[in-house]
């Protein structure tokens, strides 16, 4: 979003925010998965979220995440959450080699028995859809579960949960700061050249 500062979302703030989620509340559970995927994949918010419900900026299946873009798969003997990236800022025409064919998949390992478990949040979100989901539907939905989840929906949920965990939303990381926080955590803990 133009003009939004990229305040880093620290792992400590992310943990507090996830703990503030009510696991019986659809919006909270969905946001838990949403923010973890942002954090662990370093995704820009334009991958999962359109900016509007109608008109320019509405949901586009060539860019925004659909149900079929999320799978739990076994990769080299390890179960991971696979997330498919489509149109991205650096590749508006989806021409990068890794995006062709089956698509550009990013694999997120689980952090079992912690608040950071993407498997737990994914499974919990699916309990709100006992009849299952249409594979071409948007992955993330507004609270009414009819309209798609927009950037504004995500920003409002983020702010609400930051306040709920007793932190100041003017100080803590932004949605854009989730990708910065995730990337920073990886590069800080695994500097170039280390094994």
C-alpha cells in the first residue's frame, strides 16, 4: 500500500497476536493462518488479498490465492504446507519458469506443538467449512464467508488483534511488516554462508 511504513512485525508481537485469537471465531482463526503464511513465505499482501470487493482491484484468480493453492503434501519425507504463488509484483505476466506448469509452490514446514503451527491453524480454519470448499473459491473470505477477504479486512483484523494483545498498533508491525519480519528472522538466524 502506497505510503504505509514497513514497520517490522516481530516474532514476539506475532506470538502475542496469535495468542489473542479466539479459536472459536472464524475471523480470528482465518487471520491466524493468514498472518503465519505471510510471515513464513515473505509474501506481499497482494498475493492473498484483492483491494476491493468490486471494480478495479477485485479478486483475480490469476493473482490471488484460491483454495486449490493450499495443500498439505509430503515433500522429501516431510509433511509441509504448500502455497502456490501466481502473478507477483516482479512477474506481472507469470513468465518466470517456476510459475509455469504446476506452478510456483513455496513449502512451509510446521512448527508442531506451538502457536506457530501452520497445520493447526489450517485444520482449525477448515472446521468452519464442514461441507468442504470449492477449489476455485478465494482461500480467504470476509467475515460473512460470501465476499472475499480484502486488504482492508486483513488490516482491520490485524489492528484489532494487536490492540487485543495489549500492544499499540501505531508502534507494532504492519501487514507488510510480516514479510519483513519473517525474512529478517531467517537472515538473522541463518546468515549467508552458514549451514
